[in-house]
């Protein structure tokens, strides 16, 4: 029998109880609508003995206990509640510390002195202490705050939230309300009133965070900060395999007791005997497309945890849909995992377990936990739908059971066997798990376990005509492979209930499940559906187009796997899923690496001819640096660059009218040609329109006595009348104009028309003529570039990986 919800039985009394503890009316009503939270909060209020009401601060902490208390330590909840109601624990930071302490303790004996020390019980932080800490932080970051003023949203160097975080490091038990008041006061004292400019929406190209890292690097020189343990090792948050007997997930049902997911000692001992107590994770991509940078984070988490603990990570192809999988994708995934620096413990396929999955499905039916269903199928005798799609939708929305849910077990066994033998038509029947149609979690609404598909499988061949669903197969294969930590992104969090329900129903070993935030980056899309459309409709040039955030595209653009992994490590493994990561943060890590590994060279994109009138026809070979800090006696750090009577500079480095803040060449003005000599413009040759600059005449200073401020890159003829080395250069930029194009209805209209600009005839120094595909260079003053596979012996093609400067104007050497 389905139980009544709180709103149907005693709803008014429950709402009144929640209002008495200080919850606002909206929160209280939303809570009453959630059976699970209602049950938890009601129990907490009674345990805390505050049924007659309490202070709002206490009430908010009690609400947090009801929603976030670690389920493996329920025995200690009454003790924590006494500390809250007695105001020994009175701020969220103390409560968070208590959760961490108790989660690690589980059901072991509680040592009060250690608990109080961990939670800051008895520690009083005065307003003067907070003011002193805030003053120190403002002094350290004064330059940055003055530059950005109140515009602390978006991708700025330091946000108000980060100022809070700095204060919390210094004063973890400070009252956050007092901290906010003092920060606001200091901002006002430093910046004064907000201006109209402060309220303007920030310019997107300046919304960047990498400088934050650079600023920290500068601060380290004067005030070193010891990194946290989590920053050094982000995998410390995960428990060891021998701890997987503790309850860490509770699943609430409408008609049966709560399921506390955990392993029995017997099951866990058997698992540990097989694994030797080592960590086993899995990276389980579906082979229906190319991997993107979001998968790089998943690899970092899955392979990284296994490597850090001395275990192994499976590369498992989740190939349950034979219509979508292709060998092309399988080959790509296996190759790109290796390129990212990861070595699988084993390479497996979900289809390797099709026989075991089928046998377990039969067992699930026998135990009364699955049934063959016909919703949406066709009755061949009457040629009509047994249920229309609208009727099926109504069943789901109204939480109505399928008409076939209670059919006899033997009947479902017979029909499932018919499905396997191919006796039922595609779409005629499915096998559904008998879960909980009255659950608050729609992922418990009798999910499909098997469906009929008369499609040969790329890996399993034509042996099967029924295929398992993700929701059925994923958790079982995790168990069969003895995975210790099943890690996935937060969109799968609601599937955790189904995951544990199924393993419990079959009496199988249960891995530890944990979800982390999905990686979302600005100015791009990463859903496979959208990426597939961009590729198939030829908005981009294939899956490895350098504008895409596919790993193949990033590699072709010249991004290294190590810089991607550094970026992923830098953003951390958290459950915060509320923001986009600025593209510039990734670019920061790319520059950091290429600045150290890419040799320098000179290339002129849009050449303007300069004839040096006081030089003869001889060609000098000058030394140019491959590395900015190369010692003078280290020959391999230099390359030869010809300097002759005819050189070429960028068109943008010349103006007919000079100005005070301009450091390029102009009539009568001097500049220094990098690694060569100062030159002075003596004459300008204009085209027929009397506006276009056709050629510049100049004189050089062989003595180098003149010291002009401007320094230009250049390329010279290697011999009289011979053009410099011609190369093609492709300038890539952000693919979309908006930070979050995925939110737009017409997202394709947001494509950046300048995302790819091809310069067919740039001039380059001769030293790079033998560059190979994949070789990276820093083209001085232009950016970092890589040799593209489209290159030929006749002509090199270079892709711009990233510019030299980020949105703040910070630049590599």
C-alpha cells in the first residue's frame, strides 16, 4: 500500500513545526513537499527537543543536519544536536567540521575532546581579530582590488567569495555575518561609493581567472602560503576499500523501510580477497563519439585515484547500444586515453558480460523484482497501440503502475525468454525493474532493464537481439569487476538510488559511489548531440577541428595532455556544479607549459616590405634566441637568422601618423629589429590610391648607438630577390561569442564568424622549414603555434594554439 505524503496527512501540523524553528515559509513548504527531508527534519527536531520552537540560527543548523548529516554516523547525531541547541556549535563552519569529523569516525567511539577541538568549540573570535585578518588580506590584494573595484563577478582575479575564503583560512571559526560586514566596510573605505562604471556588465574578454594563479605566484615570493592537503593530493577525500562496510547512502521508499546501502562483512571480505585490498576504478565512456575535455576530468579522477593508491583503472567501453557504437570511436578512445598519459589496468566491454547480465535479469524476475512490460507496444491483432505515448506520459506523471506490473513471475520468465529468442518484435516488449513508482526520485520509476533490438553488435556480433540498458548494466558490471570507487558526474546523482536498489535486490557487492561536478567551460558546447551536429552539418572541419573542445581538436591545436591535466587538477574535484570555468584558465596552463617548452621563432603574418637603403647586397647571419634566458655560450639555444637589404615587418607595425603611445615604425621614427639593428624610416612608397603603403625605405644603424623603445619582429630575404619561407597560418579563436551558448535556443547563430582566420602567405625564418607535424613554437609577439597535419613538403601549415597575452595583458617571456 502506498503511504500518504506529509501534505496529505498532518501537513499543516508539520508546516507549523518547521515554521517554529525559524524556517522561512517558502523553505518550510518546499520541505513538506519532500517526504525524505520531512521525515529527517521531523526526527531531528524531536531529537533536539525543540518542538516548541527555537532561535532561527539554531533552526537553520538543524535543517542542515537533516539534509547533510553523514548517514554512517547516525549514532552520534543526538550528541551533535546537544552542541547545537546549547550554542556550542553556532556557525556553519563549525557544523561542516563536525560533519567531516563524524563521517570519518562513523560508528566508532566519540572522543569529546578531539571532537570539540575539530569543531572549534569554545573558540571565540573577536571582532578585532577579524578586522586584523581582513586588513592583512586587503593589504596583500590591494592592487588587484583597486583595479577591478566592485566588479567581482564573472572571471575576475579575486572575488568577494575568495576574500571570505582567505579570512576563513586565518579565522575558521569567525562569525560569517561579522566577516561580511567588515569586508563590506573595508571595500567601501578603499573604493568609496559605487560608480556607474562599477555597475556595468564586465567585458567578456576580461572575465578571466588565470591571473589569479599568477598573482598568487607573485605573493608566494613575499608571503608563502602552505598548500592544503587537498591541493597537494585531491584524492584524500575518498575512503579506502576496507571501509566499504559503512553506510553512506540511504534510499527512501514509499512502501517499505529505508535501504541503507552497505556491504556485509562476508561480501566485503570476498571482494577484498579478490582485489588484494587495492583500489579499482573504471573509466566507462560510451563509444558513440569523440572524447572532449570533460572526459579529461573523468580520466583524471578515475585513473588518478587508482594511480595514487597503487591500484588500477579499467577502460570499459559502455557498449549497450549497438546502433550508436562504431569501431572508429573505440579506436579513438583507446588511443586518446594513452595520449592523455593513462594506462588502463584492463580494457573491457560491457558486452563482455552480456551472458552474466542476462542470467541476473532472469534471477531478478524470479525474485519478483522485474516484469515484462508492453507499454507503448503494438497489438498485431488489432494493429493499435496498447498505450499511446501520451498515455505512457500520463502514467509516469501520475505515478501510475503499468497494467502489466503484477503479472505472474512465470509469465514474465516465459516472455523474457521469448524476447531473447527473437520471438517478439522490436518495440513489442521491454523488461522493467519493479522499483518504486511512488518515489520522489523519478529514476526509481520502474526503469527499463532490457529492450529488443534486431541490430548486430560491433563487439558481440549477432548473438543477441536483446540489450541491457545503462541503468541495469552499469552497476552490475561495476560489481562484477570489483570496482571499489564508482565515480561519475553530478547529473548521475539521482541514479544512485537505482544503482544500490538493483545491487541490493540481487545480493551483489556494492561499490562506493561518489559524484563530482561536471566540467563546463565558457564559449563552447560539450554535449555529444551538439558536437555531433557541428561535425555532421560541417559547421566545423571534423571531430579534430582545433576550435572544438574535443581532445582530438585540442591536440591538433597544439595543446598538450600535461597542460590539460594541470588545468583539471587546478580546478579540483568538487561537488560544486553552479558555474562555468573560464576558457582563459585552461589557456593559462597552456601558456605556462609552452613558455618553457616551445622554442622561439619569427614569423610575419601580413608582410610589409622594408628596403634598407644604406646596406649593400650582402646577407648577414645573426644569432637569434630560441629561449629568452639562454646563456650566451650555449650554442644550441640559438638559431641563425639571415639579415639582408630587404626585410619584412607586420603591416600593423607601421603608421603614417605617429603618436606618443605608439612604439611601432612611422616616418622619421626609429625602431629596433629584434636580434638585429635599429632602423629609421626615411621614405614611404604609397600605392596608386595614395593611401595604401606599398613599401618603406629605411636606414639601419650598424653601430647600434641609437636606442629606440619599440622592438619589432621581422623576416628577411635569405638572398637577393628571393622571398622568405612562405607558410600558412591559421588563427583560431573562441568558437562561440556567448559564454554559455548551450543555454541559447538558437545556439548555432552564436557561432563566432572569426573563429578561424586563414593567412595563406605568411613569411617565416628559414630555421623552421624542417619542422615536423606536432612541433610547437612561440612566434615572437604573436603567440604559440603548432605544425598541422595538413602540412606538406611544399608548404608548412601552423595552427595558433593560444595568444601570448591573456585578457589581463599578462604575457609569457
